[in-house]
């Protein structure tokens, strides 16, 4: 009888333990984390449309690589200039989403020692491309892209592999939304210089012209005299013949 009692007691304890034991957590799902937090509908749509959500979920559940995600709120997207998202193609939309993802897990305190610029999944972090810089003031984390400045306003999710932080502005990268440098103004053409008058040449030409004119005048006078002499001689001959 005692053995039966102990057997039933042991069975009861095992049953109770099985009921209160925590069930193992399921695989991490980015979109479920954001859906549970609310106010991230637009960002979730972008994650799905660019297939970034599936890739991140696979990465989280099939590797030990940590990730950090900056999630803009719906109000952040509403604050954008109308047509901003439609002005870029699907490839650029993917780059925009990846610009919000760091391929390293960062806690809030780790941002204090992070090296700038932060490397994002968008790629090249050189100036004019996809640089993301971080500064801290106590527990406040400030982000700047060269186009917008914002802060981390809330921690949505954090474990040993994934950190999701709320930002109230969309992180717009320089490569997609940076202002193009104004074209350099064309160099002003030098003012045309007036040709100098060849005073000396003009002066030299003037006497020559005068000499030619004088010679022509002298020839004309000489010819006139000879003509008069011939005419006078003819009249003289005629007069003698008449007498």
C-alpha cells in the first residue's frame, strides 16, 4: 500500500512539473516582433516586399550571427515627402531597408564604443554612399545619415541574437537621397582685347601715298603742256599755209 502511495505521488509530481515547465521558444520572426509592437505596418510591408524578412529570419535561425534592426514607425514614413518611396525602384527599396540593419548585435551601451561609420547591410559606408554614424549622450543614441538625424526612442526587442530599436525618422542614405553637388559654373571667357592700331604702319603708309599722288599730278601737268605745244604748232603751220 505504501509503495502504491509513493508511486501515485511521484506520478502526480511529474504531471504537475510537465504542466508548469516553460515551453521552448519558437524561432525568431522579425515581422512577428514588429507586429506585436504595433505602429510598424509600412516597414513590415517593405521587409516583405523586398524579401528581406525571410532572409533575416533564416539568418537568425540558422546561424549564430547577431543582428541589430532600426525600425521606423508608421509616423516616420508619413512624415516623408509625398512620393519618396515611389521615386526609387525595387532594388533601391531593398537598399533602403538594408540600411536599417546592422550585421552585428549592439546593445544600447555598446553604441558608446562603436566605431563610425557603422557598417550596414546596404554595403559601402563611404561618404556619399551608405554611411551611418552614431553618437551617444548617456543612454541616448543619436543616428545621422548625412540626410537625416534621429535618435533611438525605444527598445522593441532584445535577446542574445537580435536587437530591434524604434526610430522616429526613416534613415535615408546619401546614395539614394543625398543632394547632388551643384555643377561647377563655367569659367568666364576673357573679354576680347581690342587690336591696337598700327600707328607706325599708318604713318609710314601716308607719305608713300602722298608721293604717288604728287608724281601723278606732275605727269598730268607735263602731258598738258605738250598737248598745248602740239596744238599751237599745228595752228601755226595752218596759218603759214594760208598766206
